[in-house]
C-alpha cells in the first residue's frame, strides 16, 4: 500500500510505500520525505520492519486526546524526515496490535528501534514534552 506525500522542498506529489527497505526520497529533488503510513493487524510487522526508528501511534477516531496528538506526531515525522517513520494504528480496526503491546489507554506511542520496543508513552503530551520523550531514545540527528 502507498501513501501520497507532498515533498517539503519542491511540493511534488510522491508515492510513499508502507513497507520498504530504504528511506523514501522525493523523485524530483531527492529530499527525504516524511514517512507517515497506516498499518493494520495484517500489515503491521512488514510496516515496522525498517532501519530507522519507528514511532507507532495507537489511536481511535473517537478519542479526543488522540486527535490532539496526531498533528504533533505528524510534525515530528516531517521534522525528522529520513530519520523517523510514523506508523498509525487504529485500535478499533486492529485490536491484535493493541493486545500485543498491552495497550490500556490511548493515545499510546511506541518507539521501536530495530524491531524491539525501546520506549512507550501513554496519553497526549504537549509538543516540547513529546520531543523530549522521543529524543531520550531516538535523537533528532540519529
């Protein structure tokens, strides 16, 4: 499955794959693209298999704090293009992933590094706190 993403540099529309061995770059100007994709129970393992840290956003459409956290998480993906992949999982549609990680509240953010869980955050955070939390295990320049 592919997502369509506008290049932050030249604004060209690019297809960004949910799963890939490399990092997505703009086809026109070669700038790293934000990597924000959706995953389901069936596609999750393939989607998170990558060399960059993966920030998994477990959310639901009816959740107010989830709606507050979404733009902050997506901003992080744009700021760290080429260094971070964001995978969004709707827990209503994909309960097996929520069960695997024993999610008891949403939004829950999981940081996966080379596969295993490196950090977890439950609840919405303000932008500066979210950045500090992420920097503790996946610095921006990593």
